[in-house]
């Protein structure tokens, strides 16, 4: 059988053997100075671990915020009233603006094209409930049936109220999952009654779990969406007494779901113009466009990742300086060895390759340990701080690639210096 051409020429096989031999020599040298090699690797280990851990924190936060914004609906547009419970501030504002009203809602419906579903909102918190809530009292959302489509509510039990019940202001309600467990525990609440302040409501449904946003966000993001009770809007107006009714807007929110061919930015501009006109520029409302929040979040995410990687890369650079330092020391220690290799025929490229392989080996081992350490760090952070962390393949690949690159870059100078030693002077070196 004829030999394969590349083996017959010996070029590829010889190159492979040279790299393998240099890798073996590099490992032997690292093991011969175990403690020094370990200390040199520490910079790479901590640098890679920091990159992996920071990117995992960013990925976890990004996933939660993205899911929350998408839950709000990328085709939705939300108007939030900026209310105050302070009487003097309320009176001052009312001299300028009537607040958010049903008239605003009707004008928006008439002037904004492409509205597929809509609902005003009346929000309040009862001072007492029966059964007594085991947590904070749930907030009450008085909304129309269309809110179910807008908010993407899915029911785990029962049903949502219909338009007839809305028109009659029927005393029915739908519980969020937290409100359900807080008030009824393990028992099935469907068909049972809850008392909100002085009014009894029959439970007809339970909503599946939803994401809740951080408390420092805007109102639309900060509400615990699982600790809610949904009732017909007319029922909230005619049956419930709001503790702060004297300083509240007629309605405190408007939800709009727009059709696919409607431009979200243009629609938001029309809504702002309508409200600016009717509120006389009082700025007592905010218009939230989840699609814009999603785009902004993606831009913020890219900037966050770049900053985090830049900060973590400082450790990698420090680790690279350590590798260069130890390789320069190694060149001085092995001057005689280098001279002997050159004397028996080793080329400058052979010496360069030997030291670059050693430097890369340090980076490779340090990067591998750093990835494991970074994974454990991200899990520890998630456990101690209660944050969501996600270790992605991309973060591992990035950290590993940077660590190898650092080894190559910082190993080249010592390797070139070693290759330029004069063989005669190197052999005489003591």
C-alpha cells in the first residue's frame, strides 16, 4: 500500500511532533517549578473567573428584565398617572391639570389608529380583607375584560370575567397566584368569596404566575403582579371606596394593545400629544412603550458587558505580566540549556516555539481552572445574594480565548529574547 503523501514528505507529521515535544517539555518545566507555576497562574485563574462570573450576573439580570418587558407586551402601550397622596401638592397640580380621566381614554381611542384592545385601570389597596392575607394586602386592579389579552394573562383555574359582568359591575374577582395562596392556602378558592373593605366578591378564576419587577422601577414594573386581585372596572368605581379618592385621578392607568402594522413610536407620540394638550403640559403622566424599553435594554446590555469584560480583563493583563515576568526569569535560568539546543542544531524558531508553548500552557491551565472557579462563583453569588446568574457558552469561550491570547502576547517577548541568545555565550553562561 503506498504511503500517504503528507506522511511521506514528513512535513506535517514533523511539525506535529515538534509541537507535541515542546508541549511535553513545557509541562515538565512547569511541574519542576510547581509552586512558582501555580502562583503565576493565579492571575489568569482569577481573571478568567471574574470574566465568567460578571458575564453570568449580566446574563441573569438581562434574562429577567427581558422576560419582564416581553411580559408587558412589545405591542402594548401603557399610560401611568403620576399621582400624589399629599393634599397641597394635589391641589397645586389640579389648578393645571384634571389628571388622567375617562375623557382622555375616549379621545385616545378615537384618535389613535390600530388599537386592537384597550382598558382603563383603577388601582387601589384594601385596608382589610377576608380571608385575611398572610402577606401584604393584595392590590386591586379594576380593569375591563380586554385587559386579559393585553397583559397576556393565563388562568390556571376558572375563568376571567366577561363584558356582561363588566357592564353590570358584577361582584366577581380573579386572583393572582400569590393572593390565592396568601388568602386560601391549599383550598380551592373558585366559587368562594373574599371581602375587600366592605364588599364581598365571588372568586371565579386564578391567574398563572407572572414576573414582577424591581421596586425602584416605574409603577408599571414595580407592582407585584402575582399579589393582585382583578375586578371589573365598573365594580371598582361603584362598589369600592378608595381611601385616597379625594387625591386620586379618575383613572390611574390606560392600557393599549396595538395591531402588528401600527408604528409604536408614532402611536406613542400621538398619545403624548393628546395628554399634553388635555393636561396643559403638567407632565403628570408617563407613557411606557415596552418595545422601546426592550431596545434600550439591549443597548444597555451591550455596554454593561463591554464594561464588565474590560474591568475583569485587568486581572488577565496582570496575569499576563506575571507570565512575562516568569518567562523572562526562566530564560535567565535556562540560558545554558538554550545554548546547548542551538549548538546541536535548534533554530531560532524552535526556541521561540518552545517558550511560546510554555507560556500558552500556563494560560491554558489557568484559564481552565478559572472557568471552573468562575462557574462556582456565579452559583455562590446566586445562592448568597438571591440573584439570577446564567453561565453561557459565549462567556466561557470569551474568557478562554482572552486567556490564551494573553499567554501568546505576553510569551512572545521572552521567547524572542531567548531565541536571540548567542549559542557560544549561552553555553559559557554560569
